[in-house]
C-alpha cells in the first residue's frame, strides 16, 4: 500500500511564503516503489541506501513535498550531503555544513566523476529490468556553493550511475543534455563579477541555471529551500537493453572537505523504466521534424523475447480521448501528422505499461532577399561603428510577415556557420569590411528547419562635419544674447557644412524638433542640448550628431574687499564674482589668475579687471590702497615735491594730518585734500632730516589715529 503525502503549507511567520517540507518516515523501499518509480510493470529489487545515520551522523535522505511553495516538483526524493531537516527554506541562515569526517564519501562516485576525495555521501541504489530501450527521470541540483564566488572554483560531486549487471559497464546519467559534461556548480552558473572576495568568472551553461536564493537576485524569505542556488529541472536519460538487468545508484557527496552542503532533488513519479518514448518532438525543444519531411518514426526497441505486445493510439483533440490506430501494433510507428501519440505495451503477465509523446511538424521558413543595412558615419570618426542586428525593423524585414514567436533569426559571418547554426553574431556587431556580407538564418524554433539569405552591411561615409562637442553662448543678466568680447563669435552658428541638395536635416532642442530648423546650420538663442538628424538622400541612411550650447556671461555681481588696514605693510585684496561664466582676475594690467586674492599691493589707486575666461565680457573696478609717502624731495623736479597722504582724499577728506620735527614741534596741520607740505616752516626751508606725523581719520566708521615718519632730502 502506498503512503500518502499530504501538502500542508507551513508558512514562515510573518513572510506569507511557503517552503518545502521533509518526511523522514519513508524506508528506502518505500521511497523507490511509492515515490520514485512510475511504471506499474517495473521489476525493482535489491533496494539499498546509505547516509549519515549509518555513521551516527545527520540523515541525508528523505521524501520532500512542495508544500504549496513554487518548488518545481510536487514531491520526490532528496539526497543531501548534510542534514535533510535543514533543507526547507527560507534561505536566511548561514550556509549549511553538516557532517564530519566520520561520514565517509563514495568510491564509485569518485571513480566515475574523477573527484579525488569525497565525504558525507548519501546514496539510494536499486536493481531493475527495463521494459524499453531507454529510461529517464527528472531532477534538479541545489547547493550552498552557489554564492557568487565558489561556483568559479569549487563543486561537490554527484552522479546517477547506471550499470549493466551482466557486463559491469557503468555510465553517469547526471550530465548536461546531449553531452558528457557532468552537472555541477562549476559547470552551470551565470557570470560571476570580480569583487574584493573573488576574481569572478564568465557564465557557463547559464541556460541550465535557475536562480540564486538570496538578494539581490531573490528575496531569501521567498525561497522554498535553504540552499543558495539551484539549476532548472533537468532530465536524466539512459540507453538500456530491454529485458536486461541494471542497477542505478543515485549518489551525492561533499568534495574535498565536509564544508558547504549540496543536495539533489529527484521528481516523484518521474523515474520511468517502462515504456519510454523519449522527449516530445516539439518546435520549442528542437525535436520537431520539418513540414517538408516525409514523417518521423517514434517508438521503442522491440522486445526480442516476444513477451510484450504493442498498440498505438492517437489523441482525439475534440473528444479529449485516445483513439486506437488500426493496425499499429508494432513497437514503432511512422508518423506523418502532428498529434499526441500513446504506446501501450502489454506483458504476458497482463501488466500494461504506456507512454505518450507529442509530435509537431515545424513550418519551413522562407528567407527573402534583403535591402542593404546602411549606417551613416562621419569621415575621420575613429569610434567603433556597430550594427544593431536586433533592430525590430530589421527583424520584421527578414521575417517578412512570418510569426516571430515561431521563427528565430540569427546572423553568421560564413555560409557554413549559418548552415550549421554555429557562431551567431552578437546583437551589436562591428563590421570587418565595408561593405560586408553576412548570412541570415531563419529557424523554426530550435529545430533544424531553416532557410538562409544574405545581408550586406554598409557604412556610408559622410564628409567631415565640424560640429564641436560644445559651444559657448554669451548672454546678459536678462538672458539676452550679446556679442563676444573676445574668442568665438556669439551668437554661435552650428554648421554641418553639408550640401542641402544631398542631405535632409532636422534640428532638435532638448530632443524636441525645432520648427522650421531644417537646414544645414542653425543659430541657437538659448543654452541646452542640440542635435541634428542628417539623412543621406543617396544611401537612405541617417546620422544624428549632438552638441551642447553652454551659457556664459560677464560678471553680474562682484565684490572687492581690502583685507588690510590703512597704512599696513602688506596690503591684501580679495575679489569675488558671480555670473554664468568662469572668471579670472587681473591687477593693473598684469597677468590674469584664477584666484581672487592679491597681496603686497602698493599704496595708491589701482584697477582690477574681472573677465569671463571664454571671452563673454569683463568689468574694470578701481580701488585705492591707503598709505603714506616715505620721502619728500622739494627740488621742483615734479617728484615728491610736496608731502601729503593723498590716498585719504576720497576716503576721508576731513582727516587731519599733523607734521612735527624730531623734537615734537608742530610744523603744519593739513587736510589730505590740500596741496601738501613743501618742507618749509614760516617760509624758511627746513634741513634734511626725519620728520614725524600723526593722522586722525575715519576707517569703516570708526575714529582712528596713526603715527609715522618720513624723510626730507634736499
């Protein structure tokens, strides 16, 4: 009597997601006969198993149930290198690494996979007699080694070891479809990007990888299992001799050490050792024959012992029942029409086994002649030119009304590659010659049904277009365009220099077409992103060029600050400016500088120039540094003939200046607006000597006083 698996969703608290459940109550015999095998006539015996419990370690074999989760199998058997009780999700724990060295590996596994040392092996093994010439079952592989690092270097080992009892010949069925490549973490994974934790590696057989069960790839709370990643559902296929005895060993083990667990999930009721017609012959999986073929033979190798009789049926799609095909009582059937076919095999014991197969016939694609694929390029442009072979308009032209859901398009450099569907070109392809002929293959799904045409890739070279990456536009404070002071003209002319008789033009501002701007040049009045679409009237190709117009201006606001006090020994000035330009500063006709700070400035009047670096204008700002003359030489030569602090005249004309001899005798009191002292007292010239002064003045609204001395020379 078969045990019944009941699916009750055990929802993770607060998450709302279901995870698989584990049932350890099944014996090895129950797992094989009640869960795994789907053939009622199967002869199964000698069922054995071994896992951690044989060595006082965790149990690695059990029955699982999808439990309402989105796990691909509703139920089945799990073989793990760790504790199966930790297999259910979510995947929010540290990587499972159960089992010690006391739990050994498996020598048969090491031999057939060429893995040197294994640990923590779990296996299920049984003997069977197939009823047809092939066996199959569905499985997926999951591992904690899928962590965006380990898959580049490490992989645990597993195998499905099919052995002919009579010959002793063994084959590993755990391989990638149509190859002898073992299914493993290192053989199936997406691209792993280089990080500080690992060097990364390119994708490998990514089509067979399903998902990572951690962020950012998937919310770990949604994961049905507690494994980091898993493959898609794969099918193990084995060629056998009908009626001969075989054993199969389903085995998984840690490789190299006991760290980081792995598991194999085998779909319940998928192990078929009875009538096995193989994969459906569909357009999607590539098995469908072409419509122009005479037909296809389906079936199994006949039972040479004569103990099996056969009968074929075809599904009536209207009635939804299989109808017997009269006279179709052989082990094979030649099919000329699409449909779902069923083969029943009846043993002399009366036991009946069956299998179904879907047969489709792929339509024959028609490849029509194609117009040249032309791309415009600017003369002298060294950037790579790439053709978009995935352009929807191009694909529509190639298919010419044929259904894109059925027919697939690929591009190839050689006819041989196109005929054999080898080396398809990438979507964005850089031509190797100009023009270059590539071969276009149209294929019905994944079948061999195809047709081939050619496509010429042509680069049409447009004469050099002197359009710069950016241009400067001078504007005033109100945004009005003004002429330049120096440099490039303003307003600027965006000019392609192309002949309007040979090309069509459309100018855009910020990706919006500009009304009426359909000539070879355009004069922008505002800053922004501009582009021009150029159509070559001879070749029909188009080219788009872009540029940026950037505003600049004279300074709108500026500020000059004398940081030093009057009569300082080191006079310092700082200047700042605001506007739309980049500003530089120059003092008294000297060289310009980016910094607005000047030091050691002489006393007296000065002019500071602030100008836009791109040439959109400048301002001249006068200012005064207050100091006093150090010398008086009243010899009527026009230099230093009188002494006064003239720098104060505009700042504080009411300031009072007192002049003394070295004994403190007051000689003169004057304003900075006076003509100055001529070196006399009461009309008599005074001798050469140092003379002292005191000045009472206002600075920043405060009364101040300064004392100093100067030299009179005759």
